[in-house]
C-alpha cells in the first residue's frame, strides 16, 4: 500500500514538474511571454520542455477558432503553424499532451490581434525629427508594425533618398536598405531645419510579395 501511494505521489510530482517547465510562445511575437496570434499573419507556435522530448509530445486544438498544421521537430523544440479564426469563437486553446496516452501535460489559451500596415523608419528613429548626430549613426531603414508585437522579418528592398538644401538638391536611388556614404555625406553637410525624404520604399519578407511602404519625412534638428 505504501509503495502504491509513493508511486502515485511520484507520478503527480513528475506531471506537475512537466507542466511547470513547458514553454510555449509564438515565434513571431516580440514578447515570448505573451500568448498572442496575429490574424492573417505568420504564426509559428513553439513548444519546449527540458524534461520531455518533442517526439513524445502531441498537440491538439480544442477550439474551432484555432487551427494548427502538422507539427515538426526542430532540434529540441516542437513547432507548428497556427492560424486564429476569432469569428468562430473567443477561446483558442491548445492542448499539449503525451503522444503515448494523450494525457494532458499543459493547456494554454491564446488571444489574437490584427496586424497594422507596416511602416518604415530610419534605424531606430521613429519620430518626425532627429538630431544630425543621431541620424548619422543609423545604418539603414527598418520595417516595423506600429503599436503591434508582430515581428515577422520584413526588410526594405529599395528606396529613394531626397534632400533639398539652399544650394543643392539631391536624389539618390538605393537598392537594399542601407544608408550609403553618399547619403550620409549629404545629411552631414545639411543645415539644421533641412527636411530629408525617403520615398518609393519597397519592402518584402520571406514568402511574401514586395509591397509599398509609406514615405518617411524627417527634419534634421
């Protein structure tokens, strides 16, 4: 009797330990501790547990509002494509189970959010103006999603740089996202108050079509 009781306690302890150390996150959410999926976006749910091999884990969506693809093992992590359908219900629960007996390891609940239109910025400068010093240390244009945690890797493919100074007007087309020496030289000699413009910005991402991104207008302070 004591042996049976001990085995039950051991089983419960192992199960609790497994639940406690299971980590679940969306690869394309900027905060790993936020169980957030993006409507119409790329969502890759990743599951890691140091005490359970990914080959021993089974995944099951418990609600119609959450659809998942076929899980794949990548190293020590189980990954699965996911798509939220919020019009089919509020609950988006994912059950993580032992593959052998379908016993529950952990159940997590996701929420979903819409994705705003992507916007470009100069390096990490998001404002409408910046000091010349701050602009000159930036390396290129970046894409971000305003007010969103969506972090799918869009990159700027091309843009045109424009600047108008009292004695000079320059237009420089650029392939890629980098701020080249010619552009930095123009910015360096521009007086305070000069407007710099980045137009015809095109961005792309893995498995995406190229898309236009709104122009950037920045004042040198």
